[in-house]
C-alpha cells in the first residue's frame, strides 16, 4: 500500500474539499507525462491508481507482431502470450513497464503538473462552494497581514482576502481575531487559482446583518427601501412595511433596542439611523431629519437639487461632521442637498426686498394687496402704516411680526409673497 498517496487523498478531501477522483486524475496526468518522457514520446503509456490502496501501475499499450521493429510500440507474439495466452497477432495488449530513472524524473514532473492541476481543482471547489454565496455573511479567523493593511481570513477550506479599503479605518485587528464579513466577490487569478474577497465597509454588509437579526425583513413583511453608509461612522436606512399592523422602525429596533444593539455592537458602535419610508420626497426628507424642522424647502428636478432652510441652531446637526450627514441624506434621496441657515436666508430675502423696493414699478405704490393673505391681516398691516408694497418691502421682519394678529411665521410668509415679481 502507498500510504503517502492515500494520506494525500485524505488531506485534499478533508482540508481542501477536493474529491479523491480529482486528485487521482491530477496525479495520473502527471505520472503519465513523466513516464512518456522516460520511455520516449512514441510509447502509448497509461497509468492506473487504486483509490483505496494508492498502488500505482504503469502500462504501455503495444501491438502484437511476429517481428518487432518498433520496441516502444510493438511486442512479439511469444512474449505477449506470457501475459495473455489467448492473444493473437494484430491485437493490442497493455504491458506493465517500469521506466528507467522513473523515480527522480517522475517526481519532478509530477510535482509540477500536480501543482497546476490541483490549483485548478481547488479553484473549481472555491467557485462551487462560494460563488453562489456572494452577498452572504461568512465568518473566519484573521490568519495574517500582507501588503500593509490587507488581511488574510481563514474561512476553513479556503483563505479569503479582506483588503484594507474594504473595512472601516476605525477598526483595528490582530492575528487570531474572529470576524464576520460580507462575501463580496470571487475572482480569477492569473496563476489559475481563485480568490474570495470580503468586505465590512459596504452598505450591503449592514443590510445583511439586519436580515439576520430581524425576522420581519427575512420574511418580506418589512423591506429596506434604501441604505447608505459612511463606514465606521454612520449608516442611514429607510424601511417600509408591507403590513399596516407592523411598524417597520420598531421591528428593526427590537424590544428595548435589542436587535439594533446587536448590529451596532458588530459594527463597533457605528451610529445607525432607521427612517420610516414616505411616498413623497418632502415628507421623506422631514422623516430623515426628524426632530429637526425644515423651515423652507425647494426642489429643483432639472438640476436634481433639494435646497432647505433650517434654524441656525439646527444647521450643524443637519450638516454633520465633515458634511457627512448632509451627504448621506442626499444619497438616500438621490438628490444633492443644499442647506442654508435661517439667518442667511433672511439676509438674502431682505436684500431681495430692498432691491425690489428701489425699483420704479408703479404697482409698488398702489394700495396693498397680497395674494393668499387674509383681508383682515391686510387691514392690520394698513392700519400699522404698511399700506403699500413698497413700504412693506422696506419694513423689517420684527416690524411686520409686531402687527396685531401676525406671528413670526406669518410675517415670513407675508414678506416672501410681497417679494415675488408682479406685473402691472
């Protein structure tokens, strides 16, 4: 029994997932090439390996003839009948052979071809087992670092790669640490092998964590409509329910936050915002920014821009550190988000009013009329001395808000309406 060969069979099956038949075929191919090299190429050589014992037999197919002219391909009848008494001239017979110097030549050739064939076989195993698992979460152990921040992760049968660009900069690892990641892709290598690539920074990684943690997502009752992420810092996701009785946000958060806490722990305390879906953009934006109130909003569909105005105290929260909050909000909506402080908006509006008040348009000196404003409010403005558009445009916001029956919000509206272009 060839114990070394049997041990190779068992190792490749157990550790690499390569079937014994595949390993045997690779070795047969290697030994056949080595035997042909030793016996000259004109010999028709075949190799057989017994799968259980590992014993190797090398045969050379020869034609039975009366007189041998080509020893590598022919055998005399009398010699052939020692192997098969019933054989006849013209038939072919497999003759056991032991090539000269077969050991050293065979070993060198076999190592090279076996290496090539098994690398291809291992690639096929990787594809078979992992290509259909792209998008799934897998677990492994950090085996080593290479080329700086890149990690080699032992998944069991194969080693996967976690490139430095594919995990948050906030995460630090050590060899031997366990981690889970998203199986991002399986790609071919130039040397004939395959490589499994992982990621922990992609938004889909967080989405899969929620799928594992929230049964309502797994069964389709709740859906993640959109998700964006600044890996290591913040994730925002919009959720919607297909069952009116199920609160999508509550389902994702879990009882006393149990579900989302598990995900936050896996993401090393990355912040997660879970937002209820809305059909119209304005409501959805307000949901995203809640509890911050949007004071003014304008949507430019042609340029794909949303411009909003918020109170000065809320501006920093809307923008976020390094502009992250505004950037992620825009990505969620599919728009570029422009944010303006209320004080800046008022200054711009005041400048617009002053420029309009300086014009020679006679309509500005006619009796005050403002579309969409209650007549009683107009009367109060007139009684306060603001009886024309020009006088109203020259008034300060606090002066308008001081008129009986006019709140600060209404004063904003009045001045906005007064600032709109008019035709005589």
